[in-house]
C-alpha cells in the first residue's frame, strides 16, 4: 500500500499515455484487424476507467483536514538545470482531477460519432488526459510548463483533423493565441529562476522554493505577473482574449468541445492559483481590480452575445465566457468564500456545460445541423432528451438545488465585500443567463414540431443515457450537498491565501527595511500577522517556510 501511495500520482498521470501506446502496439487494435474501431474503443475506455478508479482511490485516501500538498513524489529530472519531477495534490487540484478523469470516461463512451481515424482520435484524447493531469499535479515550474505545452498538441489534432468545415482556421487561431501567451510565460519563469540563482547561487524550478526564496522588486513583479496573466487569461479565456473560443468550440468534435469546456479552460484559472498569485502577490493585488472589471465585462458581454446566437453550439460556447467570468471575479476578491466559490464554479461549469455539449452532439449526429431554427417541439418526439436538456439548462442558469447556484452564490457573496458595484453589475449576468438559456430551450423543445424536418429524429439511446446520467446525479448532489466538496477545498484555499499574504508582506518588508539582496526568512514571516480580508480566520505563515 505504501508503494502504491508513493507512486499513485504517477500512475494517474501516465495510465492514459500507456493506453495511447497500447492502441498502436496491440495487434487487435491495428486498422486491418479492427475496421470498425471496436477494439481501440475498448482499450481506450479501459485506460480511462483505470485512471478514474485510481483518482477515486486518491479521493478516498485524501486527508480532507490538511491544506498541504499530499502524496508528494520527488525525483531528479534534469539535474544539470535543477529541474525536478515533483508531483503533489491538494484540495484545490483534487476535484479538478476527478472532473478530468470522469469526463474523459464519458467522452470515450460517447465517441461513436467518430468513424475516421478512430485510433488517432482516441490516442489524442488519452495524451491530452495525461497532459491535463500532469499540469494539475506538477510542483516544478519547468514540469508544469512541459505539461502545459503538451496539452496544445493533441487538441491541435483533435480540432484540425476531426473538426468541422472551418477547422483549420479555428485550429490556427487557437494555437497562435495559446503559443503567444505560453512563450511569455516561459520567459517569465526563466527570469524568476535566474533571480533565485542570483540570490542563492542555486538553480531550481521548484515552485515552492521560487515562491518563498525569491526577492523581486515591485516593478519586476508587475511585468512578470503580466506575462503569466496573459498566458492564463488567454486559456480561461478572459475578455478580450476570448475570440478564439467560439470558433474552437464550433469546429471541434463533440468530445473535443466537452474536454475543452469542461477542463482545459479551467487550466488558466488553476495557473493563477498555483503560480501567478503566490509568485507575484503584490502585482496580483494591484491587478486584481482590473481583472475584476474584465471579468464582469466578460459576464455581461458573453451573455449578450450568447443571446444573439442562432447556432446552438456557439450559444453554449459564449455562455462559457460569461460563466468563467464569475470565476475570475471570485479569484480577484482574495477571500475564502469567493475563492472557494470560484473553484466550485469551475467544477459546476465542467459538469453542466460538458453535458450541454454532449446533448448538442446528440442532435448534430442525427440531423447534421446546429441551427436553432431547424428545431422546435422536440418534447413531443424525444422526451428523454428534452428532460435532460431541461436539467442542464436549469443548472447552467444556477437555479437553487442545482450545482450552479452554490458556486455563483459564493462568488457573488464573497466578491461583494471588495467590489460592491462590480458585483451588482455581475448580477445582470444571472438574469441574462436565464434569458438566453430559457429562450434556447423554448425555441428547440417547445412550439410546433416540424414532421418533415425532424420526423425521423430518435430519442436518446441507452449508451447516451448512461453517458449523461452521472452528470445528472452530480447536478443535484453538488447542488444539495455542497458541504463535503467545500470542506475538502477549504483548508487548501486558506493555505493558498495565507501563502499569498505572507509572501507579499515579506517582500514588502524586504523592500522597505532590508538591504538589497536580502531574502525573507521564516523569522520575518513569523513577525508578520496574516489578516483575512474576509474576516474568516487567520493562519500563521510559519508553515509556509518549511524546507522541502
């Protein structure tokens, strides 16, 4: 059991990659012996199921009372440059890992609409899963960047090969936006590593050491935070860097859209938490009001543009801009309630929007059109589809007793203390969300049924129901019983916010009182009280200066 615990995170990360390799090694998976792709589908599904079971085991043995990193694995990676293979998990990344492994299983079950180059598609999905999980577990900046960039390659092929008519345009736009931000982030990482070396004569990429041991001037923090914020802001995406998202969603195959909306967009928000905020806390505090403004603009703008769409998939894509705007607002508030709400809303969005894209894929597979005008009166013909569509619509607009309500309530309540005017404006997004989603539901499910257009439409198959039912269960479990989720997140959220505050104060002290080149120590940190803006408690900074 000890051996399993020591290597559990590595097994979770690389099991999908092993599955991708098996698709090209096992004789039964070769095209000449598997014309219909059944063998490769089975192997890919088993790989994702094993990964999900391992992540469930991680959840079962996770210490929910601790805010520290758990199951930490450290090995030398590239000794000459101080890079380490270091993985760890806390309450912030734990549920994102569970969401990733669950959605990937459902995508594999729903992959029957892919008929060309099935092996390549499933292998790309498995490699993408490894990249996402590696990003969530990485505690070394270079390792984080490696997995961050690895996410780009399989998504490039998923959209570019199995996408729609404008897939090349959408793919190039997605890649160009992402690469520009990633290059700037790499430059910023290298600068921080150089500053650490200049001060300690040791090369390291360990995130904890870079956070605690690097003295940066305020101007350096500002420029470095801007580079990280651009990379992460593009990935979220934050307004006005969102323009690649609707094209990527519309052109991507159903599975690609589910993973893109359900998980990939959350990597930008996760990057702010894991790297940008703790590395550059003073710049984060300075930029927070501007991020909040952009978040609220994204909420209102995304809602209005979604309302104007005639394409179902594009409407759901623009709704993501609005929903993730709430998450950015929560992170900008710098308090426990809003940050916990942002994390919870990240999970909620993955569940509800991932399900909506699966339902859009069901319609498109049958009718090969996403135009809202081509549907109407579907409740008469496909009642099961209509019922599930209603559940996820209500979840998306945050109706009480659904998962969406809890996340938005926590974000808005927590953000109101710091940004009362902006939060009031953000409430407009709640109203607009109900307008465009209920309007979509009315135009597609109710009204007159066109027998000529949709007379041959069939209801959900058993496979499609099995794919969606786990997400239906999560909508109500997370909406009615949020306590276990939030209590697991809270210690890590408190630790994160305390770390940001303590590093900010140490660097401020170093700027004002210490000689040039002095690095804050644990004694410096102990002398500085941590005061929560939310008034929900305090934590001593001593714990953040332990040697690793």
